[in-house]
């Protein structure tokens, strides 16, 4: 009798063990996907600028790249960090801001160096001049944020300025292309540009769809 009970218990235990193993595997898989997506979010914003950096370094020509792009991204990401102190958001986005700041400083250093080397007679600003301006902006902005971080209106204004600075990112490059009458750029920029446009359109469609659903529920 006891052997029969054991024989009946074994399949149940095996099934429970398999179920636990399945749940454990799914948990590991979900964690892995989460880590990979977080890593992609952190470094993904910098990736499109790597081919541009390499192209400028190889050709020793930085005339096709607008330094105002670096300025817009530096301002946007510094303001995003200030905004984090008033309203915490996802840690990968915060780390992305730090990495983008480092990347834009590296791009700025390369472009200013090449431009000064190509035209020694012109009094062009050095990288240290730009770096000093960035440090002053961080110091002044950080102090103001420290004073007013408890005011929701100020925090929301900082967040808006961060998003707005990033939204007008293409304007300096558009103006630069107009002045140079050229749109020469690596193919990666076309691909990344189309991808970004597609994502923006998808988000707008989500806003329309989910916004309509929320309004219908309110009614």
C-alpha cells in the first residue's frame, strides 16, 4: 500500500519540480531581457554618433558637423540630471545622460581640435573654452536646482527645458547643411534617423489611441 502511495506521489513531485524549474527559467529570462534592454537604453543614444566621430577623425574634417548639436545635447542631458533630483525617473535614463555628456564632450574636443589645426590663422575657440562654459552652467544650474528643487513648478520647468532642448536637436544640423549646401553623412545616420522617425510616429499613434480610450472611459 505504501509503495503504491509513493508511486502516486512521485509523478506529482516531478510535475511540481518541472513547474518550479519552468518558473525559474522564465524569471531568469525576464531578468536577462530587462538587463539587456536597460543596457541598450543606456548606450543606445550614443551609438549613432560613433560613426560620425570615426568619420571626422579619419577625414580630419569637421566642417559638416555642427557644434550646436553638442551644445543642445549637453544642455538637454545636464537639465535631465537636474530634473532627476526633483522627480526620480528610471536609473538607465539617468546613466544615459552621464554617458551622453561624456560622448558630446569627446565629440566637441575632436571637432575643436581639428578645426583649429585646419585653420591656424583663425582665432577659434579651444575645447577648454567650451568645457569652462559647461562647468559654469553645471555649477550655476546645480545651485539654482538646489535652492528650488522643492518647488514642483520649477522642477517641471527644468524637465520641459530638457525635453525641448532635445526636441530641437536637428535644427543646428539643418542650418549647417543649408549653409554648406551638403547633406553628406554616413549611411548609419539615415538608418537611425528613419528609425527615430518611425518610433516617434508609433508613440504619436499610441497617444491618439490610448488618449481616446481614456476620454471615453471618463465620459
